[in-house]
């Protein structure tokens, strides 16, 4: 039978000395321990243990059992500084001998049950001032120590898993300024100690489970150890690797030559002491919790999964008997003779039963008539009367309770409060309260059932209720996301307000569904339902705005001039109308603006920009640049479409373990805002048609920011214009397009603006065919009348006049298609030339007719020489015919040639 001791006195005969060398004697509180002298049992804090003698002192004979000390094991009680183990190492050395050791080895085993801020393992102090000769502690999973009063920061990688309810062996070896740490016999860290004093003064006071801020006192409830400690040994030499491995083994190991808890007489203050075989340190303990609500097998598996566990299966008869006896307390709730699911199956191979937890093969504890279902029955139930097993179909609609195997590989996490360390969010299903499993927080906060369907969060360290929750059904557990009612002000949440908390096994890389399921963060707000309750697509907010954010103020970036710059891209989609008569260009275009706003933070950004779209709520809350269009015609501008996206350019912030949903949060510098606006508008353009139809026009679209240029501007090096459609428009050809960053306004107020310039060249082929060719043909027709006989005056006049009228009509039609100008255009000169020639020809016909009617002929008489040219006749030449000949051979061709040379030289020269 195990030995138990509770020492509630500080014995003066141990020679304990204070910092001034005087004997100290303090009264110890012992109201938590009750003794009955001579009785068979000892009661400590409600624990009933056998009362037997304990052999202390160096003369104690070797034993196969080792001492195990339990410190502050009641998880529902607040931590106290009245629980510790102490030993005066100065008793081992002669008076005045400080025993300075340059080489010291410290080994021990611990099994924590509840964590504290600083889990103090071992503390050595010689005086009030020199109170940290050696202090070994763990903070969550991070280990640290003080050496001769100096905190050692050089070992940040010394971390271990938090192993509640599991034994872990530590060995710390200090060798002439070098430090080596071993965990479970394996080296974990090695390095140099940062200190000017290397030797340790072993002539000191040793305290286990507390940290001495003064010699043997000034304890702090934040620096205590709660759990079991055993096998504490100290040497004044460096242990070898073989010796360290021996200390971590599962058999009795050699004690320390300076100190050993298994050999030396200790001062115990409210400490539970037992004797255990060393094999217990390596024994695998089956831990489980029964959820006493009838469920089908698939629901039972899902429940255990949401707790981070799997359906439990006993491996031995003892474990099965223990499970059966424990389940009897829920016999009325499980309400069936086959009341408990067992976590094994032979679905893969008939007759070979394997555990759900690790897929290991197991021999079932069948009822006499079992198994009897063949390959149709692959699941297992426990028979209530005797605890044996019966196989059944996995598809059967049979409700039974379920035991879940408790592991710490994936602890439950309570998120939504303001914990400073991630392990403070860790929880485990541990025991029962009000016939329901309760959840034990690693740092002493409990979540438990208080009756009906109500649950409570209780802080055992302060003995205060934090929050309460009323669920819709008594079969539900507070796993998932729920609104809790605050019972005690915490984390800036005032009394009687609701806060959202989540309890789940989701890791920092996962999103917590409302029902407690976990999905990868990539599935959050991706327009696909990944959660079974569809909650991953709820509340898909993209922006998180800080307090004091004002959407009317542009961002302030860390630039040299303090100005925020916008990138800009104008994509011209199409030209809907180009009218030189109305002096406008109607364009449909998209303006894309990009900027960086470091003020907001962003949620769950994706690689694809289109998946990071800001919707109505986000659009109405963030600052966005506003545009004006100074040269828009009559306000004819329409916003057809508007979208704002985020482009991820950086990494997310470290995961906030207090975040309820575990959304991925990006700082403002990690994303660029992209605003795309599609406009349709008509813009004024000053058409210069002097060289029509061989003219080239330059039209522009002006876009001006509404905020002043000393606050925000367009970036000159990041402005571009895009046009990807056909360059050949119906009436024009686009020669070139460019964008310029400029400024508008006056001396007091300046605004940054974009000027998109488009160069248009008129398509002239049809104009040449419709204007120049017909006018040329008409001109030739008029010119041809100079070849008609003088006697046919009526024909010549009618044709000439008709040609002139047609030409004038064509001139009017052409002029109507052009804007009214106060200058003469080249096309006008062409018509003037043609009209003038026709007019001249008509006047020539009138003159010729006038000369012909007077009968004045020009007669040429030449002497007749019959001998030389007997056939020669004397011809008489008249004046009208001579005039017509001069006009058609010299005057009209010469005038037309001179005009065309000058005209086309000017016109074609303008194209260069």
C-alpha cells in the first residue's frame, strides 16, 4: 500500500537558516489537512488515502518504489502559495562552506495537471538578494531559467509540447558556463550561459513548486507548479549522456550525490506524497470521457471528432471493467441495454477488429453468442448488464452513448477572450459535473454544465463566473460559435453584454464553422459552401476599420512629401460617336485606379483579385478617390459599372489565437485597392477642319481628382492608356493615344488630373470619291462645253449652267456636313475653284455668242500660187472660234494646273 505524508510544520530541528544566519520559525497553515491519529485513513482536501509510516533521511534503505508528490491537485480550488516542498541544502556542508560548484546537474520528473503563468519547478536561494541562484521554470511550452540572478535569453528554441497528465523527465546540465538540456533523455538545446559568475552556491535553500522572491518566502501564485513531481536529484558534476538516459528510464535510477527527493528528509507543506513503482512513469494511461446522450454511430463519431477525439475502445479487461463501471452512472440517460458504442470496426477485413483511435488490432470482449452478424455487422456496442460486447450493423438506427478517448494532440481552444498566451486557450474534456462532461482549461478556467441546457465559464483562479450560455437542447454542447452572456467584466466586455466565443479544435490555419467543424482558411468566403451548416459564407466582410477611421479623408502614406499617389489605367472600350459638326467625341471607357491605404486591415484575401471584391458594406465604409470630368459635354457622363478589389501583395499577420473565426487578417500595407469604374460620356473636342478631308484631330478626355493635389495625386510613372479594339473607325483612324499627368486649378487650389489624348486621322477615301471625283467630273463637263460649236450656244449654256447648279448643290451639302467656321477651309477653296472655272466658262460662252452675233470675223488672206500648191484654198477665221480655241487650249488648263499644283502641295504637305 502506498505511503502518504502531509507535513504541515516547518521543523526547527532541520537547522533552516534565514538570510541573516538566524534560525527562522514560522507558523504554518494546515487547515486543509485533517488527521486522525491512529486511524487507518488520512483525509487531505477530500482525498481518502491510506495512512502508513514514511521513512525519511539518508539512512533510508533502497526501495523499488519512488516518491511522488502531488501539489495543488484540486483543479476547482484557486492556486495558493501555501503548497510547496523545501529542503535546506546548507545542512550538507560545514558551517561557512558555500560549496561553489562550476558543474551542476539537475534532473526531475513532472506531470502537470493545470498550468500557471510561470510553472516553477525548482528554485535555489541563499539570501533575500541572491534569490535566483537557479530557477527552472516553464511558461506554456517555452522553457527558461535564471542562473546566478541573470535571466537567460539565449535559448528561445527550448520548447516542448504541453503534456498535461503525462510524465516528462528533464535534465539540466551546467558545465563551466555551458548549458545542456535533455527532455526524456534526449538533448534538446545546448549553448553558453550569459553571466559573469559561473559557480553556483549550493549552500542554499531548495524549493520545489514555488519561486522564491525572498529567501524561503515572498511566493507568487503566478509562479507555482500544479501537478505531480518526482525524482528530483542534484549532482555537483556533469552527468554523461548515459546517465541522463538512465534518469529518464522506467526503473530506479541512482540518486543525486547532493540531493535526492527519494533519500533526503523534506519539508512538505500541504503536499500529497505517495510511493509508486518507476514503471508508472512510462505507462500509457487510457483516458476517456463519456458523453451521456443517445446518438447514432455516425453522430457519435462526429461528436468525438468535434472534441478532437475518437471513439474510445478499451484494450484490456481492466480498462473494459473500468469503462463499464463508469458508464453505470449514466444508465438512466443512455436508456438501453446496449448503451455504449465501442470504437472498433472490422469493416476492412472481416473478423479483424481495429481501433478507431490508432487502427491497431484488438481482441474484442464478446458476449457468449457473439459475433453473429458476419460481414453485415461491423460496429460494436457494450451490453449494459455485464459490460461485454456485441457486434451490430453500422447502418443501424440505434441510439447509444459514446466514450471519447481524450488526447492532447489537438486540444479544444476557447477563442474570443483576451488571453496573452496561446496555451491559455487550450481545453480538455476531463470529468463530469451535473452529469455532463466538463471542459478544463489548461490555466484553470472551467466550462461546465449547470443544469437544464445552461453552461457556465468559471475562473477557478479568481473564483468568479465569467459568462453563461443557454443552449437550445440538453443534448448540445458549447462546441462551436455561440453568443455568451457576460457575468463578470472581462476583456473590456461589461456586465450583461453578449460576446461571441468559439470552442473547437480548429488550428490557427483553419476556420471555425458555427457548429464547431473546421475547414481550411482557403474555404472561407470563396462562394462555395464548405461548412455543413453553410456558415463559412456568412458575414464575408473584407475590411476591418480602426477606431477613428474617416472615409472622407484620403490615406496618409509614409512618402517623402506626405502625398498619397494613385496608379491609373484608362482602357478605352469603344468610340460610340465622333461628330465634328457637334464638336464632341462619345467614348465608353474604364478607369482603373490603384492606391495603398495602410489604415484598414483586410480579411481572407485570395490570390485571384476577383475573389477579393469589396461589396456594398465595405464600399460605403472605406475611402475611395472621386473623379470629375472638366471637359464632359453638358454633363453627359454616366457611371455604368463600379467594382473595387484588393490585390494581395504581402503576407498576413501572425494568427491571432483569440480570434473567434480565425479569419486570415492582412495589414493595410499587404494589399492594394483597385477601383474599376466604367463610364460612358461625351467630351468636347475642338475640331480643326481647315485641311478637311486630309485633317488630323487631337481630342482629349480629362479626369480630375476631387481631393487637392497636396493630399493625393496621380503617379506620372504609373499612368497608362489602353485601347485594344480596331484602330479603323468608320470615319477616322486612330493614329496614337497617350496619357499625361497634369494639374488644374488656380494658385490657391490645385488638383491632379489625367489627360488622355487621342489622335484621329479622317478616313478620306469615301470623301474623295463623294466630293473630289464628282466635282472633277462636273468641272470636266463644263470644260467640255468649250469644244461645242459656236453656233450651238443654247447647248453650251444649258450644260454649263446645269453643271454649275449641281456643283453648288454639292458644295452646300458638303458644307452642312462640316462645322461652321470663321475661316475658309481647303475644301471650300476647291469648290471655289471649280465654281469659278464654271462661272468663267459660262461668261466665255456669253462673250463668244456676243461676238458671233456681230458677224465680226477674222479673215486671213494668203497669196495663191497655183504652180506650187494648186490645191490650197483660202480659209477665213472668225473671232468667236479663235477665242474658244484660246480658252480651251491655254487659259482654262493653265489656271486649273496652277491651282491644283498649289492646292495639293499645301494639302498633302500638311500630312507630313
